[in-house]
C-alpha cells in the first residue's frame, strides 16, 4: 500500500482504544477551525482517540426540510459513532452537528455542543432526553442560541456575552481569542470530568 500523501489531512488521532470521541463539523466550520481544532487538542491531552468527521454538504441542502436536514446529519453522525464498535463515548459538535443530538441521547453518549441550534424544537427535545453529561456553549448574540432553552435543559452551560454564532466578538479579534480560551478551558474541565 503506498504511503499517504505528505499533504493529506489526518482525520483520526489515536489514544485510548476504549475512549473515542467523534468531532462533528458545522456547515462551513470544519474540524480545522479553531473551536474544533482545540477541542481535538484537549481530547488528545486527556488521552482520548479522536475521529474527525468531515462532510460534504449536498448541493440541495438549502432546499431540505428541517426533518430532512436532521435525518441527513443523523445518518452521518450515527455512521461515524457506530463504526467505533461501542468505543465511542463522546460527541463534540458545532452548530449543524447538533442536529444529531438525538443520536447522542439514544446511545447515551456524553456530548459537548458548541453553538447548538437551540431554536430548533427537535434539538431542544433531544437535549431534554439526554442523560449523559452534556455541555452547551453559545453566544448571547447568536440568533440560533436561546438562553431560556439552554437554562431549562439542566446541562452544563457556558454562555459568552456578546459572542456570535462563531463564538467571536464583532470587531474585536483579541477579545475573540479570549473567548476561545474560555471555551477551551471549559472543554478541558468537562472532558476531564469524564475521565473519572
């Protein structure tokens, strides 16, 4: 078998065989973007195996109904989770990835949802069913985040004042880096709590 291209992007990072985390992207927010890149770093620091999910959104996705979007995302995530043969213990997802929170709830997987789509009733209902440890992170100016819904779910919640859907602060790059630090620190604490 030929060696992979030196420019190939790895999507799997090996750690503990019985603790696999699947990282799920957003629409245009790949695992290489800062929130998910550093989530991977935290997981590796804690000894987890990390499987990144990279997807190609269908051209017609914008015309999909909400149910069709959920079904498409759930298929991608369920396939990634189930391919781990029971070793998957955690899902870390950004935005669109949160449409698969029903998959996490059904399989009793811990989850960290970064900017989950709390304005979707289906997402809120699935999060209400979730019994495994769950972290929700959102920004107060994100139109897809709902503070009241987040607080009603009785999960671990980090809301960043003035942060948008990318968990960044408008016209404040340095402040946005500080936000990234807050999110990574909370992920570090959350993932550390799963080690016990």
